[in-house]
């Protein structure tokens, strides 16, 4: 068993400034964008072995290894490391906190250079395309112009999809896991209720709950954010995994207490998820990221998709092989079910792209993308190995 | 097309008092229990044509017809009326607001005779069995000792099931629709988050948000209750019905607004559901009723179930025919899926009861039990007609 990538640290770079602002899809400009990122493995001399990991709603740049003093590794440590599917003996793996995030990359909690105060809800609305622009700027600054692959689950998969469409030839292999190209009404409904929980919290204060530098500490909308996380968490697990994990077991008691306190184990689990989330996440980022997902709809212009896929296939940009797709879903995922993944595969194939689509059997619901399910890891590893073969052959 | 039952009004009776208190399953006593109820049709001379309707979480006694000035009829008007499946030309239909409710029956918003103040969370915890005791007392006061049938959806079906088990021979036909005999971990999780939303609302004030007679008006935990309703509502609709009803359509606008205000139609719908609910419902009742459902688990003692079913089949109590069961589920219901209904049918059959089980195809999710789906109404009507035949023959 490999020890993984070992000690790592999150670094950061300023990628956009007043002279080179980031122009968003909405037309808004950000004149200071700093990005937190981690890398694992070494970039080869040809700059051809880079793989970008796009994280999901509540993720961050710390995908693998251990920070000093931490007892738990990064959120995707089981797939990133020596001998693992994203094999850091052979690949240069990059992960960055997304734009609008709260773990080191510029977001609604950052200071607005124009006012010197935190943006709050004055931070501009974002699109998946904007998140991708920042990833690309980071890669350029690291000396990477073409990716062996980009991979991501959920919102991460959306980033990979948008990236591959907008920049033909820039990604050799696009691995899109447990994602959606178009949230359903039910998906949007869950997000909407989570946002309402945050925005109705009296401590939300219109998003201006950050302690100003000189001002007193303010309460944060912890109640609302915890509720949002609890709601989200139910949709991340399958009914079956909840049944296996908790059933109807009563928490630290032989007999039910018949009251409104936490009593069933599943209640205690959710309460813990909510509480630990508020300690590490920002409510405004939650609002921005869920809205990014609600509005995501990359296949509305079929002519654009077809043109971009054709450009990639013709070797547009940097590589000879265009973009190959691996689209994965999990059979117990009811947040972004296999129907969502199949739609992605169908649209891409319809535009002429080479797509491997597979539904993996796994019990963990939407969260399955975070688990080391053998068939899943074999499929991802095999896909990346085949890309490496092409890179050598080319 | 029939005009329905026409004008109706909700009446009320005091059924328990200091001399005849209601002793709950927990051992607690209520020394003043008033019940709000409605009746439709006439009780026949033999007192043999009564059907009791048990309502669900957010229902009330007003099942059919119109109150003075109302533009919309009671919540189950499509099934109760002349010529309808619960045919008021032939049946005497009774519906009562449940114990712990907020629509006229004693509940947490009622005055505690011991203190003269509203109970709030000092109201005792309830079990489904307690709700049934109050229904039975109402029927006795109306001169009914045996029911032709009892029918209910969701929490209503739970009441029918518990009633039929505890009082063999008292119900001719038990119609259990879209119910569960044992909430899953996921079911409990949704209820738990809904309760958290209420209890974390600063206006909840530990449940003491009622205006005291002499005191000033207090704000009510409307934010929390609206959130609870929104969460619940997502689980009442199927993903497919949400897709058909809303899709990704944008509310009163050609273009999305890209902000955190309500934008998609499904958001607007949920916000409306939340808002209209707080105008007609009490947050404490929501807490009590969801907890009643969480703890419901009537099949834990198989020997008891078998004994009770045998007693009913032997003509125990009042009738020669024992209790026949009709257990129905809807294929798009993911709150109480067909698995829940099948478990009820299997347990009852295992104890020797005659059970007809049917899964009805309907698109409306859990809410299907409220819709006039032809196969559903035919099945219920046919079952009741057969019971009438038996009543005549006996």
C-alpha cells in the first residue's frame, strides 16, 4: 500500500490584477484575483503530463497528502498519489480552489480593492466558464499549455465539460464524474431551499457578516449554513446507504427519548455534518456556487458545441488527438442520476466527440465519486493510461 | 358531474375532561381535549355506514364541501361526495382534526388548564395510538361503534393501520394509502432538517411564541416553518412532476436575472408554498406530527399483530367479517415508496389478514393520494362497495 503524496502545502498566486483584470462572462471585472492551489508529482520536460483536478461545491485545493499537523489527508487522497489512478509517479497533478471559493482563492469574503471592504453579495455572479478561466491562467503560470487530462466530480465535472468545449484541444482526456449539464427542477429546488435557509438567517445581514478589519466581530449565519449543508447532505447519500449506515438506530441510548432533541443516529450525523461545515465554509460561497450550478446549461447552442468539438478533433490548439471523454455516473446517485450523465454523453456524441460512458455500481449515492470504488478507479486509471500511450505515440 | 357535499361547517366537541382525562401511550394525561370535526352524509339507522377519514401531516377536519365564503373546497373533496368513491348518498363520512393539531383540536397551541397558558413544547409527546383514541371517542359520541371503513393517506394511513391493529373488529375495511409502517433513515433525515429549521428560528423561542392573552403579540417562527414546508414539499412531488410542472423555466422574465432572488419557476412555487403554509399552520404542530411519524413502528411485536388480526378475523368486537385491508402506493412516490406499502401488506398477510395490495401508476409523487386518479378512485370505490355488500349480507 502506497503512502500517498506525503506532506503538502497550499500555495497561492495572484493571477489577475488592475492591469490584467479578469473579465467575467457577465462583463464584470475583477482587478485582483489570487488563487490557492496544490500540485503533486513533477511536470515533465515536455510539459505534457499535467492533470487538473476540479473540485466540487464544498471542496478546496487540498486534494491529496497531509498538511502539517493534519490527521486526515486531502479530500481526494484515495485517487491521487504514487500508484493510484492519478499516478503522481508519472503525472503532474494540479488542484485549485475555485473562483468565488472560501479557501484561499478570491471570493465573496475577499476584500474588494475598490472599497477595502469584503465583497459580500457585491461579488459578481459567476458562471462555470469564469471558474475555468482562472484554472487556465494558473496553468499558464505553471508552464502548462495543454492538459493530459482534466477530471472532476459534480460541479468539478461541470468545469471539465465547459473547459473542453470552450478550448478545443486544450484537454487530452476529459473525465466527467457524477455531473450534470442541466440541473433538474428538483435539483434547483433543493439548492433554492438551502439558499433560503442561509439568506433567512438573521445573522446573514444581507451577506455583510464578515468582521470588518477595525469593526467588532459579527455573528455569522451559522444556523442557515448548517441547515443548507444538512439538506445538501441528504441528497448526497443514497437512501440505501443511509439505511445501512443508520437504519432507525437510536443515538447513545437503549430506549428512544421521545422528544425533539436528536434521538435517531441519522439526526446526530446530520447535526454533526452541519456543525463541522460551518467551521470550514463560508455561507456566501455556498450561495454563489449553488447558483453557478443552477444556471449551468452548456448545450443550449448545438452549433457551437459541434463547431468546438470539430475544432478539437481537427487538432485545434495544441494536440493531435483532440479531446476524448470519459463520462461516469453511479447507479445509486439520485442527485445527479445516470440520466444526467447519459445526457452529457449523448450531446457530446451527437456533436461528434469520442465518448466512453459508464454507469458504475456503488452504494454511496452522489458521494460515490469520493470513494475508492474498484471499478471506478480502474476505469479512470485505464482511461488515463491510454491517454499516456497516445501522448508517447504522438 | 356532482356538485359535491355543498356547504359544510366544522363543529367541535369536548371529549375528555378532568373527570374523564385522556391517558396517552406515554402515561401523560390531558384533562381537556376538544375535537374539531366535520361529517358528510347521514348515519343509517343501524349505525353501520360510517367511514372515518384520517388526515395527513398538514390536513384538517375540512375534507369536503365549502365553508361559507370559501372559493376552494376541502382538501379531499374529489373523493368525498355524492357519487364519489366515498359516496355521501350512502355513507356517513367523518373527518376530525388530529390530536396535537392546530385547526380546532387540542394541541400545543391550546391553553394548558393547569397554567392557563398555551402548552407550547410542554404539550406531551404523542403516538399514532393517541390520535386514534381521540377519533374513537368522537365516533362513540356520534353513536358509531363500528366503522364500515377507515381511510387515510400518509400519516392518515398510519392512523388507520394502528387503529385496525389495536381494536380488532372495529373497522370493516382499512384503506391505507401512500403510508409507511417504519420511516427510513432518509425519511427521518428530511423530518429532522425540517424540525431544525423551525427550532433554530430565533422567533421560535423554545416553542413559546404564542401571544399570551394579556401579553403583546409575538413574532412567530415563520421563516423556519416556511423552510420546513419547502423541504417537505420537495419530497411530496416526484422529480418527473416537477420537471413537467416547472422544468427550468424562468419566472416572469424572458432572461434569467442571475442573482439570488427567486428566478426559476420552481423557486417561486416553493416560496409560495412556504409562505401560504405559515398563514395556516402552527410550527409546534409540525414538530409534534413529524415526531409521531418518526417513531411509528407498529410491527415490532409480531405476536401482538398476529393475535390482534386473529381476534378481528374471529369476529372480535362488533362485526362478523373482521378487517379487510386495501394497501395502495403510487409508483412515483419516493417519500413513502411502494417498498413501504409492500412491507405493510407483507406484515399484515404474514399475520393472517386479508390484504389487497396495489401500486397505482400516477405522476404526482407522494401527493398522488390527493389527486383524482381514475384507477386509484375506482379501486377505493370498488373496495368500499364490496364492503357494503358484505354489510347487507350479514
